[in-house]
């Protein structure tokens, strides 16, 4: 089968599209013939974490398609079922942190940038009928990340004020849509005027330049909750926008891992800083129910044929995308 494989060299230079042996599902597993797959920033990080001395790896965490083979002991799933893949492996219940053995599809196990993928049967769910294959194929990792960060960790409630710095990524746009659907007032930032305009179209109360004066832009308004995925470039600005006792949830650091934090300001402000990573199967089920109730769709930036993986990776690496990037398989 055709697949995007990382081997022999670190980074993008180690990627090729080639033929790989088709895998057969073991007990408790299913094989999915993929129709679409989604690209994430994680796929760039995998190219650094997966070493040239490691066995060849098919990358990719998101996908949707048709079940075409079923392993022993699998009930309730049939060949031909239209499914969407949950990339969170080994995390069933909603817990404070991932359990031992938690992994994400695409490293260390083969992922979705291929014609077929084998996953545990528990990691497929019926494709929401109102989503196109393109929308279904790019939803899961961003949707689950946004859902846990906002609702489980951020404890979002109707009427809260929420700030999302760095709008434009697939996760950030879903955060905006989720928060609006839950009755929050949402503020966003971006260096891109186009991304700010899109956020306003999606219901943001205010969108402003990330490089500007946030205090002035917000007119003194303070936030109940900030969802941070930018990192060092915006973290302290985000902290300054919180009400006393407010919460920052962080799940990414695309603009730097290390932050200088004034502890005295932090504890006098009674702030809460909470980390978040992907989510559990229980939260994935809740997320799918939530989007179907509110008819939320991920915003698609661009779909590529699989053999144009290099162009797609370049686009996400430069943060040129507005929404999700995906592949037709």
C-alpha cells in the first residue's frame, strides 16, 4: 500500500512516499481503508522524535474511512462501516492525566498517512453523517484537544469570557466554535488580519493584533479563562488579562517552551495554570456528541493529494494555514 514513511534521516528529509506491506488486524483491532487524513503540528514534531536508527514509520494521527477488515473478538463493527479515528491510544476514562502506556497514533505506531491503517476497535467511532469525508478526516486530534482543554481542564461555563491567542490553527478555530456554542464571550488574537476577520465571522466578540497592546485592545476587560497554545511569545500577556482567580490552560508551545514567570504576581493573583494533552475516549465521545448537537464543522484550509505531503508540511510549518490541512488518500 502507498504510504508517507519516515526513515533514515531526521526531519522532513527523512520522508518519502513508498509502498509498505498491508497490515492485518489482530484480536481487538480493525483495519480502516482511509479516504482522508489530517495534518497536525504533531506530525512535524514526530519527524524530530523519530530517529534515523528507528524502524521506518508511517506518520499521521487523523483519518476517516471505511472498515475493511476486523480482528477476532470485535463486536458491533462491520466491514463497510464509515468511521472516524480517535488517535488517543490507551486512555479510556476521563482522568486528571493520561495513564501509563498512553500514546498517540503516528508514533510509535504506524499512522494514517497511508491507504490503510490498523487501530484498536475502541479507537473508531461512527462518522458523523453531517460531516464530509474531508471534515471527518481532519477533526479528531484538534477536536479532542480543544474539548478537553476548554471543558475538562478549563471548566468553561455559559457567560464566561475566554481569550484564545494565536487564532488560525485548526485547534484554535474549534476552541472558538466550541466556546461560542457553549455560551461564552470569546476574544482572539492573531498577527494576520485575514485570520482575525475569519474569527469575527465565526462569532468572536473581538479580534486584535497579537503584536499590539492587549490591555488597550481589551479596554480593561479581564478574562475568566485563557486557552494558551502559543507559548513564550504570548504567555505573560495572557496572564495579565486574567481576572483574579482566573485560569490559563496550556496545551502547546509553538513559539517557545520556556517562560519567565513572576511568581509573586502569580500567587497574589490567585491564578490557576493547568496543562492539557489530547484527551480520553470518554471525552472523545462527549466531543462527538457536542459537535453533532451544535452542528460544528472544522474549518478546512486546504486538501492535498498524499504525494504532495512536502507542500502540506511546509504550509503548516510556516503557519500559513487558516484551519485544517488534510489529504485525500
